[in-house]
């Protein structure tokens, strides 16, 4: 019986240790990630360009972009091997200002047809202020945080100097 235990116990230990060795899992994340579709700017003028990006689409598939409610085809792009895409789209000049959506139509990683929509606002005229540097409300050339740092440094130096004077006066007795 002792001989059987001497053989079985080490074998059982080996089996347990081999079973506990970490191995890489081959499972996909659960739940599977849904395809995304994003725009670089949600307020656009007719004739402007906007970058549309997405991820978690089927690699090698095609994503088509449609402007709704007009149903205008804005183009398409091919999804990269990493499941991501990026496309620069031009908003037509004859679009009526107001709320619209850009639909991204394609295939997800499982091979199922998917449509994702992004709401955008098309505005009449020029969105930007006409060029130049934006006025931020101050005409100081030194950023406010640099002034704050200098003031805090000066307060610290003053506090140390006052502390040393007090210690000297306590030591000398005056």
C-alpha cells in the first residue's frame, strides 16, 4: 500500500501542476464588440470635408457612407486587416442646412450586415471665424499659470526667510 501511495502521490502532483500551468486563451472577448462609426466634426458646412472612422468591422469588407434623409451616397472605403477604417468625405454643396445623419453600412466580424448612424448638424455659411488666431480673452503674453507659479515661489521664499528670522531671534534671546 505504501508503494502504491509512493507512486500515485507524485503522479497526482504532476497532473495537478500541469493542469495549473497558465495557457493563453483563444476565446474572443464576450460580448463581441460592435462596429463603430465616428466623425471628426459634428457641425459641418456644405462643401466641407469630414473624416469618418470606425473599428470592429470585418477585415477586407466595404463600408458605404450615405447621407440621410436625402439618401445621397457619399462614397465607400475598404476595412483594414485590423478591422478599422478611415475615410474623408465631402458634404455636397446643395444640402439643406439642418440635422442629418451619416450612415455607415457594412459587415461586422461575424458576417452580419450592420448599419451605424452618426447625427451631424449642417449649418449655412462658414463655421470658422475667418482665419487668424482665436481671441482667448487675454492680451498677456505670459500664460496665467506661469504668473501663478512665480507668485507661489515668492510666497515660499518669504515664508522660509521669516521662519529663519524667528529661529535666530529665539536662539539669541532677543
